């Protein structure tokens, strides 16, 4: 897999770093870093890309990403409009696996924590009671300093390492060395796709964007995303349709058109292939919860 740019670092004077985010939109740059990242968006919506996974996101999702796992939290287009009143908020924690030192991390008391870090290589999304507890604790951590903050962080990690209320996000791990020159290329590709996926996208246009032949671009894109270009676009359109199905009262035919599908029959087929159920059943199941 191709790696994204290394984007953050923890100061040598600190064991971990926590940030409160408040801005017009989430950083739209495809990136990865050598730190583990625990993240919760508190306000804002959009599409998230984690490894080879694509999914719409909403407030109060709790995500742990491992080292080198590329990710992108792309706010909806409305957040980028001039004079938009919308804003995003979130909390992010960066930490290293060696936060307790390599000597201690090898001890049996920390076996569960090491397993948590290992699982995070594919990205973890937490749910249920544990999610709410940890989000509350992350808010509390913002107010703490020194040893109190570190102890509080360990309590958070203890909860995450002992719970089964999670699922994996990416199908694959990303372990290749960083290649900083990839960030601008892949970010420009994502930028173009996210602005145009609801209409027909020509492979030639994206290939020209990176000064590649269509064949070379197709190969490059597949290596970077662990899926072919056509499948990526189809999955993105289906995930947008999922959002419209659960957040609006639009007809399925209208949702199909607004998600970029030329025909209703093709939409139904692509949706069932991706979600393993018909659009109407997906909506019914969501409303029944």
C-alpha cells in the first residue's frame, strides 16, 4: 500500500497530545502518521476515508486509528461554501505505543493494551455504552494537566482495551514507509472525486490531473486504495445514498439520481452488492431501530 504524508508529531517533552478542534471544516488532506489517534467529531458531517473504508460520518463517532493507517475526514461541501455558518468541533488524542516505555509495554499487565494497539492497525469504531463513557472522559481530559491527565488517559485506554463493543473499519493494514510526495497527488484526486462523483467522472480527466496515462492512473489508484477506481466511485455513491435514505424523505428514484446513478436498476444492483440489501429494506431497518 502507498502511505500518506506523516502529518503530526508529539513534542519530545510530552507523553501524549490532546487537541480540541474548532474550525470551518475538517482538514481535507489525506494523511497518516506514526502516532495512534483517538478521535471523536463533536459537530459536523461529511465522508470519512479510513484505509480502504468509505462511510458518512456524524457527531459522536469514536474512532481509533493505528500507525500509518491513512485517513481523511472530509466535511460536506456545504462547509466549504463562502460565508457558510457551519462549523466543526472535535477532540483528538495522539499517542505512541511506547507511551509507557518499551520495558513496561512488554509486561503481562499490559498485554490487553498491546492487543488494542495491534487491532487498531485496521481502525476501530467503538459503540454502545463504552463509546459514551470514553467521549465523556475525553472531554474531561481536556481540563487536566500533568500526572492527573496521564492517569486519566490510562483509564480511557483500559476501557478501550477491555471492551468488545467495537468493529474493524479497514479490511487491510497499511504498513509501507511514508512517501510525502503522495499527499498532494492523492488529496487532489479525492478533492476532484468528492466534488464530482454525483455526475459522470471520466478516468482520463483524473489521469490528466496527475499527468499519467489512464492505465498508469488506474494501477496507481488501485494500489493506493486497495480497490479499483470504478468500485471506489460506486461505493462512494452508495454511501451517499445511505445518508439520503436515513436523513431525508426523498423517493428512492430521486436518491438514485442525486447519488450519481444513471438508472434506478443500476442503483438497486450496486446498492445490494455493496450493502447486501435493497435500498427500501435498508431504510426500513434504520427507521425500526
